[in-house]
C-alpha cells in the first residue's frame, strides 16, 4: 500500500462521530424528551454557526497552503484574523437567534456561545495541523475528543444535573481543551505571526460565496428543527433528532472520513497535473462515495425498523422507523454533493456557481417546510429533507461537471447497480425469513447478508475493494483497458 493516511482520517472521523452517535442514543434515556430536543437544538445551532461563518476559513487555508508545511508569518497572522472574525460573527448569530425565537434564549444562548467558541479553536488547530501534514496528530486529537466528549457528556448529566445545558457544556469544555492543545502543538513549528494589512481581499472573495452557500445549505438541512420547535415544541425535535442521528451518522461516517484526505489530493492533482488528472481523481471519488455511503443508506432503509427497536426507547421507535429511510437518502445526496461535486467549485475558485446551485433547493425546503411540517411533523420534515437534498445534488452536479468534467465507466456503473439490486433483494429475503425474531438477530442477519452479497458482486464486477485503504480514487480497475494494453505490448 502506498499510503495509509486514509486510515488516520477514518479513525479521526470515526471516533467523534461514533461518540456523538452513542451520546445521542444514551441521552434519550437520561434526559426528558424536551431537554433532549433542546440539546439537539444546541448542537444544530452550533454546527450551523460554526460552518456558516468558519468553514470557509478552513477551506481557504487548505486550498491555498496544502503544498506548504510551514506557511509564512503573514499567512499565519491572516489565518488568525480570519478565524477571530468568523468566531465573532458566530457569537453574534447566537444572540440574534435568541431575539428571533425567545424560547431559544437564556441558558440556551450561553450553551451555543460556548459551543461555538470551543469549535472555533478546535478547527483552527486541526487546520494548521493538517496543513503541516501531521496526520497521526490530527487523528489522535480527534479520537481523544470523541472518547472524552462521550465520557464528559454522560458524566455531566449523571453527576451534575440531567439537563441539556450540562450535557452541552461537558462536550464544549472538552473540545476547547483539545482545540487549545492542537493550536499550541501546531504553533510550535510555525513562525511567530504578524498581522498583515493586505491579503484579505482574496480571502473574502473566496469566502463570501462559501458563506452564502453554507447558509443556504443549512436552510436545506437544519431549518426543519426550528420549524418543529416553533410549531410543535422541543419534544417533536427530540423525536426527529433521535431518528435523524440513527440514519445520518452511519452514512456520514464514511463521507466525512474520506473528504479530509481526498480534498487535498484533488487540490494537488489539479494544481500540478491539470484538469484531466483531477477529473480522474473526481471519477474515483464519486464511485467510492456511492459504494460506501450508498450501501449504508440502502441498508438503513431496509433495516430501519429492527434498528430503531434495538436502539431507541419505546416512545421513539414508531416515528423513527418511518423517518430513517428518508434521512438516510437525504444524507447520501448531501454527501455526494458536499464531498464530490462541490469540491470542483473550490479548486476552480468558482464558488458563486455553487451558490447558484443551492438556491432552488433552499427555496423549496423553506416553502415546503413552512407549509407541511406544522401539520406533518417529523415525517414531513424527513421527506422534505430528502427531496430538497436531491434537487441540490442535481444542480451541483450539472454546474460543477462543466468546470471539472469526468466520466464514469459504464461497466463500473452497471456493476454497482447490479450489486445494489442483488444485495437489497437478498437482505429483504433474510428479513422475511427471520421475521418474528429479536431485532438484534434480524439486524445482524440482514447486515451480514448485504455486506457479503454486495462485496462479492462488486469484486466480481471489477472493483478492487482493498484500495479503499490507501488510494480510494482508484477503486475501479478497468480490466478491458488493462487487457488491451497488455495485448498491444505483446506485439
């Protein structure tokens, strides 16, 4: 294997996501449904503000300095200024939300502000570590954050008080400590920063479209929680959040693990070898994302009922089983958009086209959400999420492939379609055979059946699954081209 860095990033993504997943499930039993809903809103609000105002800084630094382990003192200073500015905007956003929805004020606002500050420090530290290509350190900090966040979140609820504020504060303080550690470690090998007076125009031209896009994306992905809270109360948010976590986290486990490794690779390929080479990487990226995230989404849709029965308290199960299939596919569509097609906008610096691609889905999400969620509740919210995510994916793929064209081998597409069909049919058959058995047995049998059929059919079709560990953009082996090359070389 050429490179095992993808394993570091997989572990770095797995630990915090798995910890969040387990924490959300544990808290369904430790918090009241209202407090659980408020905790979910704290996390959602914090993610919205952090990504909307700060995510572009990370992308700017990675896309500008992915080839430089030690940036100049001026660049370091500019990164600090941009990070501080984004953090201030996030804090102002938290205060504005409390004015718009009075129910989300007081301790809720305090919890969100601490959350935003903690993650701003963490993102800065991890971005600097990533630009230095210190992959093991990056993974170590994220794995530690996952383990300690789970321990401190549960500990705060059980030892201090069973409220959303205690749970949120426990997670935020752990994040702040580890983020500070990442910053201190990164700055030890960086030059002493100075604050330059120039150089911000290019950063802002890069960032403003991304901020606009992120706000629209959050409208598509997260507005439903606030509509549910306003129309039906925090308990409905709690129901929706529990089902959403069950369906979303497994899909994002793979997409989020690959992107921190694939995006810098795409940047380097585009800058050093040109658009054609980057197109080949992009083609492999989408095959890998569909293979991994698609299989998880289909599995969740097929096994949503035993999954919910096994994991959630009885009060959550019925609604969760109805919501989960829609959320699984909404997350799949969003992952393909965010971690494949949108990357073309970033590397070609055409971020306003990404904004254009988001406008239709944001408008649809807002309109349908306001009309249907108050009457349809969590199920309506999930269906709207899937539909708007699909529209967003279609628009992004239409525009981005004109900037970074690539092709998918028809044999690869056919092999993947056949693999999905056979694995899904076999899984449904297993569930029918095991009907009436305990949920754990149905879940285990269905999952094992899907994995066995899917992996074996993919391998027979020409996919080299072992490459997922070191070069996932080369997962497809074009046997016909290899055979033709060998045949021509024999003469």
